């Protein structure tokens, strides 16, 4: 059991806990901004249609610049989270997984909130094609609008724009950031067995599943939203494990009980977890591997 609602840090974890807490405080605003992101579709359409009309080009440029600034804010936030993830893993992977999750419950809670944010961000990004369209237009127009008087003050640097382009090119950019963070952590800590890292994710996934399967534990939750939160963390941990483990989460001998995890999602009220099932279908690496049991593939396809 991990107290995802009320866990408080032990004294040795306090500084890291506070640092992650400060970072997570921005996550709600990031998600609200992404939900409200409507794009500059109409001005861009006019600018493309009237390619020789300077007024249309300037109008589209003025519409897209604030949006690109917002996208840059989200991208910079991913860099901030990347640093926090490495710090969290340094502590959480220093002990056997069950022991670690028990001894550092508050840090496990923080990591769970990062997983939750990552899934929410990527779900919003995948359903908003304007993000890619706006940024593509911005990249095409950069040099052209240098001739326009108001251009410079709104620009991000070439270097940042290139990195943003790579970030938003992925369907699930925050998940990509997270898996890159874990891979980088493993590479920089080669004295640490890979299993110390992957087992944290499999243990967290199995623990979340067992918590929701136990009515007595669910009855202890103080907020009804906690059930869905724990399910999202379970799915996030499965996806992350699948990205960083050599054979993934769907392998017959995987440390994650993937079949029971999918069944648990299917047992939830209709329309509450469809995005989580889609995340397992489309955001994992090994779901469609030959080695994935047919029963698992069938469960996911239904």
C-alpha cells in the first residue's frame, strides 16, 4: 500500500520532496493551457491561401507567436520534470523496490503525480492537431517575417525551436521525455543493475492493481477521484516499464501481471478508462510483439 493521498516525506527526503512539489505546482496550469489551446487554424489558412499578401502573413504570424510561446513554456516544463525524475529515481532505485516504496512513500507519490501528468498531457496533445500545424507554420515563416517590424520580440531562438520541433514530433512527447530520462539514468548509473530501475515500475504497477482490486483499501480512500488516479499511475508505470525493459511488459514472463491489469481496467464503469486502454494499445512498444500472448492481444483489441 502506498498512501497516494496523504504520504508525508521522511526528513531525509524533505528537500527533494519540496523541489518536486514546486515543479508539480505548475502542472495544473500547463494542462489548463493545453486544454484551452485552440490554435491559429483560420489565420494560417488565410496566409497560405494569400501567399503574396503581406497583411495575411503578418496576421497569421501575430496569431501564432503567442501560441508558440505557450508551446515553449510546455517544452521548458518537460526539461524541468526531466531533472526531477532523475533525482527521484536516484532515491527510489537505491533499495529493493518494495522496501523503497514503503520507506519513501512521499517520493513514490510524487513520481506517481508525474506519471499522471505525463499521461494527461500526452492525451491532450494527441487530440489537438493544431499544435503541430501551428509550429510547422511558425518554422516556415521565421525567416520570412524577419522583414516585418514586430517579428523579433516574439521569437524563440533557432536552437530552442529545433529542440521543440523534435519534442512535438512525437505523438506522446512527455512520455518520450520520461522514457529518455529513465534511459539516461540507467546509462549514467551502470553500476546499478537495470532491474533496480525496471522493478520499481513493475512493482508500482502491480501494487496499484492490487490496491484497486482490494475493496478494503478502496474504502480507505478519502476522495473518489483516487481510484482513477491509481489506475492512471498503474497504466503509466506499465508503459514506462514497457519502454525501458528489453522485452517489455507484455512478455509472458513479465514481472507485471498485464492480463489482470487490463481486466481491471475493463471492469471499471463505461467510458471512464477508455483513454487508459488506448494508452496501452498505442503508447507502448511491445503490445503487438509476436511474443505477446494472444489472450492479451485479444483483451486489448476488444
